[in-house]
C-alpha cells in the first residue's frame, strides 16, 4: 500500500524526508534500498559533471535541474550515514558552515588581505593546518583525493609541490619537457612496446596538465571544450554528407578531412 509523498513547506526538509522514505525498509524503493556509498559515488561524480556541462552551455534552466540532482546526491549520502548513526544532513551543513567561517577570517574575523592572491596563500595555509590536525605526519601531497579526474589531480599535485618550490620557473621549461616526453613516446611506439608507450603517454598527459596550471587554464574545461568542438565539426561533416544521401561510413578520409576544414572555415566566419 502506497502513501502520499512528504509535503513539508520547506523544500530541503521535504527532500530529506523523501530520501528517508525511499530508503525505508518498510515500503521504500527496492533499488534505493540496495545502494551504498560506493554504488552511489559514481552518480555523484556524474551529476557534478552535468552541472559543469550546463554551465558550459549557459543553460540556466538546465543548471537549476542539475543542481537539484547534485543536491540529491548529498542528501542520499547523508541519509545512508544517518542510518549508520554516523552523521546526518544537518551535521554535514554545520560542518561546511564552520569550515567556511574558519577559512574566511578576513570576512568573519580580524584578518585582512590585500588581494585575491594573498587570500589564496592564507587559504592554503589554513587548509594545511587543518590537514596537520587530522594526521600525525602530513606530506605535502597528502589530502589530494585519488578519485579526482586524472588531469585535475595532476594540477592539484603539481600546485602543492609548487608551493614548496618544486616547479618550473616558466612555461618555456614545461614546453621543453613536453617535447622531451613526446620524443620518448615516439621511441616506445616505434619499438612496439605498448606497456612503455602507455607509461610515456601518461607522462605526456601529466606535463600537459602542468602546462595548463602554468597557463591558469583548467585542463578538464579545456578538454571539454575540445570535445565539444570535435562533436560540432563532426556533426557538420554528417550534415554535409546527408545532403548527398550518404553517411560517414560511405565517404572516405580525404573527403571528410575537406569537410572538416570547411567546418573550421564556417566557424571562423560566423
């Protein structure tokens, strides 16, 4: 027998109650009841990317919906923790409130910063103190989540190392390293050693992430833009071929390459 959904006038309280109902062993949703932190984690990451995608497209209506989906993920994890008597949503909210106040002494305290750069230095110092309190021995790179996307983690690792002086002076040295890694990759490809080629490709990507950091560019954002550009231009190829009653598999590389160049020309003139 079903019952009406929670109708609390506070939207957040209603959402929390809905999640609790879905996880209720007595009449809850079978799928939701089977989930755990580990099984829900991939959805949490996916929803964060969908938020970023809506922002990239400038779609505020979609952004509202995607932010709701992301909020649901927080509520979902908090509900599972509540069931284990570990913490609940209120504890999550209180913890982040305390952290924001603690990390902004220039707003909520007596500290002052001349500019954003000085504030960033102070922010990182506060975070380092927090990490030190959590562990007896803290390395420079400790606390950078292993589950981050590879390029993002590479940027964070190298940024941490840079704060203690382990960094190239300028982009010139990074570009030199990029050429060096590319040459090493070419050697392994020519040798037919796939394992070493994989390793060298990883090194190359790591240096690319370092270059992005030096250029103050988010590599994941840059790659998403490149992906969108590729999809847009390939769609142009498909549309052009469709006008002749053909699909890409009925064309050849030379023709599609020419259409690709045409797509680039159209974009430049738009």
